[in-house]
């Protein structure tokens, strides 16, 4: 995977009777978050985001479609819809590559949801070694500590979970498990994390196992 600095320059003049070309400049932040304030003149935006070859080809194809519609008299709406499609693709690509982490707001939400059951034991099982998994695990430990939970084991799976992705909240059974597991699972889902529930007869009745696997 290569990190490409993708620069797109569009010359759009939808007022066909005009001879002059204006330049539109706008300030924005983020990997792919340009602000296009006008559909006339020269529009330029830069995307500093990791993209694979397929994504780059898709963006180039969409740009060619936009230019073709402009030459053949395509409507303003068609051209703007294509621009929106490009921006959405770039933003989704940037978000997909961003490492998982908790914002301060998400931390506070999770702490609030879990602090009703202080003393809950949670065992953390990481399925692989990576900076992203280690950082996310450290944030979980911080959250659990502030919620009054107790960390039991914090280890690395030796085998059996090589294909696991996302997060897992594992309990002994649907009938026998701490209610705090439900709060953990639901809150993580509500905060936008890819998480699934699971059962394992080896998990003690009053404990929770949190599986931290690579990002999907």
C-alpha cells in the first residue's frame, strides 16, 4: 500500500458565455476534506491519504466523466453529483485507513456506561501484534480503570483467532453472563466500532473477555 498525494485540478466554467476564468481558493483540514465554494473557475484540492491503485483509477475515471459531461454540455447537477461522488470516495478511503481510537467524547461515554458496575472483571485477549492493536488496548485499559473495572488477564492469543477482525465481547453463555457485558457491547456499537458478541464455556460466569483483533 502506497501513500499517495493525490492532487486534482478542475477547470470548470459553467457560465459558458464568459471569457474570463476565476480561481477559487478555500482552506480546509483533514486528509480529504476540501471546501468547494463555487462551481466556476479553477478548483483545486489535495488529498494526502493512502490509496490503492484501484481507488486512484476510480477517481481518475470519475474525473474523466466530469470533463466529458462538461464538453458535451452536461448539466450543473450531473457535474456536482460526480464531484460529490469523488469527495465521498476519498473521504471513505481515508477513514477506512485511519487507525481505531477513542475520542475523548467516546471515552467519557464508555466510562459513564460502565461505571455502574464497579469491580467487574474483564480479560483482554489480543489476536495479533501491531501498533494499532496495542494503542487501542491501552485506551481500553484506561477506560476500564476509570470506570472502576478490574483487568484480569491481558494477553496475546497463541492460535485459533488468526482470522478474527474487529472487537469481540465474549461471555460464558446467553443465560449466564454479567449484565455489564451488554452495556459494553451496546455502547461500543453505538459509538461506531465493529464489535460482535460471542460465547465460550471457558469464560467464568462473572467475567468478560474482550477480544481485540485487527481492524476489518
